[in-house]
C-alpha cells in the first residue's frame, strides 16, 4: 500500500510495505518465513487464478480466492490465512514496487481484495500471491491514463452473458490475442439455472443456487474455464451484474416468481448472491455488500478521453410490466431517483471527450411488431419508456455519448434517437449491444435473420445485427471510436476460429454509428 494505513483501510485487511517497512515486507515474502505452527494448507489453493479490476490512474484492485476444492465450498480450513502479494514493473519481479500481506477470511470464502495505490498512470504491472509456500500464477494489469491527458488511445473489450451449460468460453481466447486495456463485463457472469444435460457442459450441484455456499460453488465452476482465467489474468476488468447473478428477471426485491419465492426467502437469496459476487470479482471495498444491497453503480475515468458510467439496472428498478400502456407509466423507474441524478450529473459536468454508459440492458428501441403499431421487450429500457425517453433527450446535450450494453444474446448496434415515435427525430448517440459469450449456444444464423431481418424496416435505427457468439472491441481516441464485432464459429467445443464480423465507426462530434 502507498502511504500510511488509515483506519478506513482496514476493510481491505491489508498490511503494506509502507506500514511494516520495506525490510519487514521483504521478509514476509520469503518462502521459508515461519508464520505459525498451523496445519499446512491443501495443495492447489490458487485453483481459481488471479484477476484485477477497476483501474485508477494511481491504483488497481488485485484479486484471488484460496480454494483447493473449488466446487465443494472451497476446501479451506476454518481459519484466517495470511496471503502475501507483490506487484512489479516487470514480469520477472526484479523491480517490485508494492508488496504486503492480506488476510483471507473464512467468512468471505478466503477471497482477497487488495486495493493497491501509489502507482504510475497508464502503464502495465505484474502481480502474484503466495500462501503457505504456494505461489499463484502471475497476473498482468494496467492502470488508467493520467487524469488530465486526452491524448493516446484506449482499447476496450465488451462482453456479457456467459452460460456455462451453453458452451465453452472460446471468445475469450481471441480477446486475449487482441490485448485490451480493459475488459467491460455488463452482466450475467454466471447463470443460476439448474444442471442440465442438454448442452456441452453441465452446471455443478443439484439445482439452482440459493445459499452462499451454493453460489460460491457456481462462481468457482465458472472461474475454472481456462479461457476466462487467462483473460482475467491478463487485463483489468470493470464488472457489473444483471439478473442471472441472482435470479432471472428480478427487479428490486421482487423475484421472477414471487408466488414461489416469498419476500424474506428472496432477500436471503439476494444476500447470499451478492456476497458470492463480491467474493469472486475484482472490485473495491466500496462494493462490499450490506445484506441484500450492494453498491455497484460507479464512475471510472480514463484521462480526459473516456468517462465510464457503470449502471445498476436491477436493484432500483420498478417491477416489470407486461403491456404496452403500462410501459408508458411515468412512475416506472429503471435507475431509481438517486442513481438517475448521479448519472445525469456525471454526464452534464463531464470533462471527457467520450461519455460512455455501461448499461446491462438495451436502451435503443426494439419494435418486434411487423408493420403498424409497436410491441416491446419489457425487461429492457423499452419497458420503462418515460424514463428512457427523458434520458435520451438529455443525451442530446452531452458530448459524444455512447452506450455499451448486453443481455440480448445477439449483436444489435443502433443509433440512439431522441424520440423513437418520430422516425425523423434527431440522433443523439450510439449504442453497441454485445452478443453473448456463450448464451444461446451455436445459433442458427439463417433462422435468426429470417426472424429479425423483416423487422429492420420498423427499426431503421438498427445499423447491424448478428447472432454469432463473441464480443465487441473498441479502439477509442479523441477523433473517434473504431469498433469491431468479433465472433467465433463455435462454442460447443474448447477450440474455435475467430473472425471480424463487422467494423463500425463513431466520429467525435457526429452522433450515431456507421458501418465501414
């Protein structure tokens, strides 16, 4: 840790070199250092790998979780375990710049979150952990650019929706080759569905997760995917959740099936789900859950090039409606009053060239009724028309707004329009809805286009649609955003062939998106 540790930092349960002194911290790293006469830990404590996240110009979060038996509760003894960590400017750790010791607590699944500060902006670092003589793999991460720089470029990968049972996470192998500066994951990191033999892989357990241990096991299973582990270890992540991290289509404290999940039971389920989410994500202690609540919406700055507003479209939303008139109820909210004002303030006072909104669900309209009239998906922003339309109007006075979304399990790239009821209304921004990593599996492309292509006349703001599995890649500089739709030919096996399915461009000062 950089600087003296304050009482507020004790939430991280970290002792850094600045507290102990460099010599003492170095002694902690020696593999032969005697800690206590404890029973040795089981082999394989770092089975879930390492990751980093939420980059700042001077800081990064480092993560690991000790779990020698990951699919059966973790397999760790019921005691606090000291975990040494170090971060260096080179892969061989010849120039270590920070080191310390974190305490892995049984109450939090022996997960470790180290918030390292005092780093240099816009550069790569390498890190690793050690526990009871066992050494983790080496991870690579990167800090955000300096606060006032508007030069250079930023490469962002956008991903969502990785259902273990629908396939292997092969798009991440290609993402690793593209070497993004940051990975933005906008929801459905796990799926809470019961095990099924219908797909190429099967969920652990015997049913849906409800308890903390069950959610831990599900996250641990997902973390064992080798392609996911590699990209976690080689780029910092910025994460938020959607519905499947808890329960399909939940809203506020209302489950998908309230007749089967009484309120108190669902609140207990949310409490377990949020703790397991925190335990497995590289997020700061500001995201430490308070029972059935977790602080997930937040803002990250990448110099004056990009301001990233990460939304939470689940905890504060009104329950879903099921009809056209109900979707236009002005009392409905997706964000809640506090988050909505936070977003508007952050957009209006932004010094950044690009104002990016990470939204779990699609903001542009999807009219699925052929011809006259409209029919919407009510779980998306279309189900919250008044709040969505007010936000779109606000975007008209925001510099270069771009929305990055997920959820739909296919690519849908659109112009954001001030009023979708008026085809001639002005374009106020662009939205990229990323396809899924695996959800929906290897989709029938001909059937997809037979269903969706006829609807393009009713949705002239759509610029590109596709149903391959994959992710989106963005190269952002002050002049524009060059976007690639990256897809793979299959997710039913552990190997796949990637390709660029489309290239698009957003020009600074010209709202909207175009194919190139």
